[in-house]
């Protein structure tokens, strides 16, 4: 063996050692990297499941107690109880996934610990409305048991994940405005939301909102407890007095939809067209499908339930009474249908107080561009939501009449008019609203 061979004989072992170290590094990357990733996915799934479980418990609690966005307050004992339900449910669900979490008093504590549950309460403050919420925050941290990586990185590996689910309480489509106009295109005469006549209109516990513009006309005086907002413009002619002064806002009402009632209508019996026009008539109507309803005299009792009408409803006289009723105005082929009542009729109707259509009194189906006219007198009363997403609603009274409306009007365009004193009494608890819902944040 020559001298050069002796010098090179140990190089193979060095190269082999270096290769083995490299292979071990790759093994650590593949095996332990996969373990870290799998553990992180499990941790995230566990955090998500805990946050969702807490949010569902909170939503169920505020639904059971019928807490609406209008009545939502973080200091309310009912809301506090819902928050505790959320924390308990989130902690219980984490145990199902072998994590032990505790409720922490502040978000700062959660951020520092990276392991626990924190329940927050607050309001999204928009210019013209607020949206209450409960946030369920879950952080989970866990140490990863590695096979090779600890040989190169003695500090160990720890996964930290978080999940946040926001619970928003039952909310009306117009965020508690007694009168809301959905049209976003201002008409030439500013008639999207109009108040006119020579009357005194008082809106108790609420206000008015126009997604576009509004106009005052005549000597009408309007007072709204919660103010009046518009997006595009406001004009006034004559001796109009509106208090407080209408204020412009840059933010439109969020887009919303209510579910159609067509599937419910299809299950009902068909009765055709009904006309009651004799003083001696004393008729009881059943829920069902009608091609039209006309009452000019006599007495009509409406049994509780859903009335699906594909033609016009005309209530121009007589006595019409119904509790727990809802009218659904469908289109008559290509023809729009209407709901027309007058001050000569004594009308006392109230929306359902239970079930899926709780609080919905008159629903004009989407695409129906007809009109709803609600004229009151001293002994008439309407209670519930009137919803016409593509239609027009008139609300008012005439001489020697006193209109009483416990309603929420949500329409494409609307007008309040009359020559008398009229009150619109808004009660958030008797109107239709979308149920509590959850938003998951990344």
C-alpha cells in the first residue's frame, strides 16, 4: 500500500457519516414535520369544535330568552347567562378532544396563555345602527412528541391555534327601524320615502331609514324617538316639521332576505275567490290558498294561520278580525297583486305569535311590485311586520280618524300620509326577525 492510499482510506467513513446525518435530517423533516402538521390540524379542529359548541349554546340561550338585537345589552343578566353557557359548552367540548381548558377573565390573559376560553360581548357600532354580538374565543396549545427533531432542536415544538365564532342575536331586516325603504335609486321627486299631508305622526321607540332619499310635503309633523336617516338626499316643501332633523348616513342597510312562503302555501287547501258584501254576512275563513278576498260589508273572522292570496285583497268595509294570521301576497301570473284597506273598515289583525312566521303580518312575495295600503280608524289595529321588498306601502288615516299601527314597514318605497293624529308603536318583540346566527373568523 502506498502512502496516498493510506491517506484516502478514512474518507469513505466521513462521507458515510455526513450522508447519514443528512438522511437523518430528511427523516426528521418528513416524520416529525408530518407529526407537527397532523397535531396542528387536530388542535385546530378541536378549537373550532369547542368555539362552535360554545357559540351554539350562546345562540340557543338568547333564542330561548328571546333576546333581540334591539334589546341586547352586555350588562343584561340574560346575556351574561348566555355567555356563561357558551364558556361551559366550549370547555365541555374541549374535554371530548382530550384538552383541558379554563375560562379566562380577559382577552389579554388568553393571548398570554395561548390555552383557554374567553367570552367577549360587544356591539358593532355602525353610523345608523348597532349590531350586538357575543364572541367565543378558544385557544389551544400542545407540545408535539417528535422522533428525531429533538436531536437537532432541543427546545421542542409546540403548536398554538385559535378559533373565534361570533354570535349575533335575532335581528330584524331593518335593524329596528319602524319604517325602512330598501330602494337604492332615488326617484326624481325624492318619493322613495315620503311623509305628506296635514297630520301629526309619532313614531314611538323607533325611527325611519331610507336606503336612498326621502321627502316631506305639506304641513305634516313627524316625531321619531330614534331619529330619521337617509343615504342620498332629503327635501321638504310647505310647513313640514320633522324632529329630529333627518340626518344623512353613508352606510346603507345590509342586504337581507326573508324566506319565501310558497312551499308552505302549497300544502294548504284551495278556496278560490271570496267576496263578502252583505251586512248580514258573518263568515269564518280558514287558512288556505285564495285567488282573491274582498270585504265591503258584514263580519269576517280569520282563523289562525297562513293566507296565501294570488289576487287582490280589498277590505273596504265591514269588520275583519284575526289573531295569529299572516297574509302572503303572491303574483297572479304576470300581474302584481295588492292589499287595499280603507278607513271605512274595522280591521284588527295580528301576526303569528309562534312558529316560523312569528311576527310577520303581511308579506308581499319577491318580484311582486304591487302596493299595500293600510288605512286606520279609531278602532282598527295592525300588529306585525309588513314586508314588501319590491312593492310600495301606504300608511295613513283621513279626517276624524285615528290610525293605530303596531307595525314595522319594510318596503321598496313607502309613504306616510293623512290628515289626523297617527301613532306607529314599534315593539321589537312582536315583529318578524331572522334568528340568531354564527360567523366563524379565521
